């Protein structure tokens, strides 16, 4: 590459530049949907450019499924084959919940990089930044679910609810992950560094996933723990997903997960938006 | 149209972060279509002022109006007419340059095809065509900065805030940014630029406000500021630094003013009110057998203005507070 020695002048000719500076007309403000879609597009482009970030949504579920199936299968359910029937829907919920933590990381990184200031200075529907990120993440959830179910089928998982049941379970799962993500977006906004985001999110997610019915039936637990487990949103999600996949779902299961989603969104979405609007403003 | 002719009006703006008072009553006026350089060392309060004007931060007290709109009460009206290019380029590292511009255009309300057309136009105008499909994280500092400015002017703003637009850039990239700013001014945009570089203010601004520790310490045209310091400055550089004490004496006698010893051990300077004596200074020095490698009479630099105003050179000031807040 050769650099001219003396001509340290303009980047391009004046006329092109001046023409580029003559757009004063402002299009109509984008709708909430198109702003969200533009930001979801951004999330998908990132996956396209750095496919390695899909490593966690493929390897993590494989690791979890294989490990827990063979580790606990014999002890808990008597046989691996039987335990898989119980575990796979639970592992799905757990995996997707864990992956949803990365939403927090992404938002925190955006804030520290300055792109956040750009977004805040543009006059579009404010929640679109978060909604767009969550929409983009649903691709990751879907992929992770696909990996878990495929692996489950190989290990002997036979969902009694058939394809329809599995499909409905996935819809519920996506809805749940979307609702749960609002907790992480709040953490992502509140924490100062990506490291602290990871720490706080892990602290929150471990009790959430283990104190649930993902791995074991809670009937053997002490009653105080059963009380905790029964209102844990992960439990409610796992029951519904399990029921749908095996065709044994009750309306109570569905109502439970829908209420959990409504509460999560109802509490954490307004909190997140409040923090988002006031971030650095005072 | 606002009632006044000013694009930006700031009155007694104050802001504290915790116990640190960052702005202690800033007053500013920027004429429509003008470029004001807000000059000051790290921690002087430049970024805080700009962030308040761009509605990203709220002041504790005082008022700020941009194009006649109050930045707190009418933040949305302000946001529609201004653009900010921050100290840290607000572009997405993990997207290509083209994708960055398309995304921002979409968020401004452009349709997909219009967004693409406008992005392409800007990519070409800013000399980024070759790199348009590369990820921004592989861009050089100058390219990032140009992309950042391009993203800020997708809709040409009436007021553009440029927060240290050339910090960390090489001289060539710096000149490219200056050219972009000049063209933007010619197109009628008002610019408020913050900088630590005195040369940059000298190159671009028609008005300069110097702030230090949260207060305005000088406000005027470049000419006014320079005149306030003295009509001119003699710069002398000696062949041998050992001659400096002798040279200092000769200069002081001949010019009749105090001589300033530069940090360069072979250099001296003096502000003169009577330029006629300058020539005799040179001959007196050579009569005394002192070899001179450099001898010049010029307008005082902004560095000297800063020194005269604060008693400290611009670069040596300690950073008072974290600027990014």
C-alpha cells in the first residue's frame, strides 16, 4: 500500500460531500414494530458475523443433557431410559433460561461501548432496543431447543404428545424465555461491568434452576423447599413443557406458566424501562 | 423559529456527580451556522456540557436551549434537530460499516430501500467504500471516526455536537475530519466542538470558549483571545542550551519584557508589545556569540493563551474528574 507523501487533503471531492450533507427531510418516526425489527436484524447480523457465539447454545445443552442423563439417570429414575423422559423437558427449560442470561451481557456491552448513546439520541420507541435484542435471541433459543430435542430422541426420549405437543411446548418455552429475559436486561442495565453482570446473573440463575422440578420430582423434598419450588417460575415452565410434550398437560399447568410470564413481564419490564430511561440522566 | 439568533444558549449551567462539582455555572452562546470550539483540559467539564446539550444528561440547575428548545422540557424537539458524535465512537464493532448506517437509518424511520440508498451515498462520500463490507472492529481509528460522523448526519442535523472528534487520530485522518466539519459548516449546520487540541480550535472555530474546572475562563474570537495575551511572541531556539541564561538576559534587556523559558532546554520565548525591537534582539544575540537555530515572531499560540489565562500549560493540568459520566 502506498501513501502519497504530500497530499494530505480531502477524503473525497467537495461536491459529493456537500450533496451528502443536504438531506434535511426527516422520514416519519419508525413504528414500534419496525424499530424492534431493525434491532432484531442487528442481533441476527452478529450471529452471522461471529457464528462462534452459537457454540454455547449448542455445546452447553449437549453437555448438560448427556451429563445429567447418565449421572442421575440410574439413581433417580432407576434407568437412563426412564429418566430421559422426565429430564429432557426440564433440561430444555434450564438451557434456555441459562442462555437468556447472555441478553444481559449484550446490553451491558452496548452501554459500555457507546452505541447505547446513539440509540438513546434517536427518536424511536425506547423499548425497541430491548425487544429487538430479545427477538434476536429467540433464534438462539430455538437452536438450543432443537439440539436438546434431537439429542433426547437419540437417547430414547419419546414424547407422548407427538409433534403437535412438542411444537406447543416450544412456543411456551420461547414465551417463557422472553419473559424471563427482562430480569437479565434489568441486571444488564444496573451493573457496571460485563464481569459483574455474569456474576450476578449466575448467582440468580443457579438457585432458580436447581430449586425446581427440572431434575427431580419435588415430592421427596422437605415441605419448606417444596413451597419454594412450587412457585419457582422455572418449575411452572418445566411442568407445562413436560405436560405438553408427554400429552399429560393440565389447564393448571398452562395457567401456571402464563401467570409466571405475566408476573415476570409485569414486574421486570417496567422496572427495566424505568432504569433504561433514567440511565445516566441524573 | 426561535426568537433569538443563537443556535445554542446556555445560562449558568451547573452539574455535580456526587460531591464533585463538574460544572460551576457555564454560560455559552453559539450563533446559527457558526462553529464554537469548547476548549479545555481533561476533566474541565467539556463532555458533561455536551451531553447535557444533547439531552443525554440532565443539569442540576441553569438552562440550556438548543434552537430555542429547552433541553430538559423539550428534549424530544431537541433530539429531532441535533446529532452527537461522542468521544468513544458510537458504532457497532460487530457489524460492517454499511450495516451500521443502514441500522441507524432504519431507526430514523427510513424504509429498507431508502436506508440502503442513503447508507451507500454516505459510505461513498466519506471514503469508506472499500471497507463498507468489513466489520467495524477491523477499521482504523480514522475510519471509525468517519463512520461515526456519517451515522450522525444521515439526516443532516441543524446542530452537531462533536465531542473530541479527532482525539487519538493520526494527522492525515485528523485533516479528513476537519474537511468534513468544514463542509458541514458550509452546508449551514451549527457545530459545537470540544477539543483539547489548540490547533484544532485555531483551524476550525470562529469562536472559542475556554473552560477549566467547570467555569468559563475565556470567551471570544481567536483574534480577541490572542490580542488579550499580547501582540506577538518571539520564539528563539539556541544551538547550545548552555547559552540560555546569557540569551535570556540579552532578550530581557533588548525587549524590555519578561522572558519565558520553554520546557525545551534550548528554547525561549517572550511576548512583545513593540515588534520593532525584535530585529535588534537577533543582532544582539549574534554579537554576543550565541548561535541561534530558530528565530520567529508570530501571533501567540492558543497554548500561550491558555498559559496566560490559567498560569498552567494546557497539557499539564491534572484531570479533575472522570469526564464520561
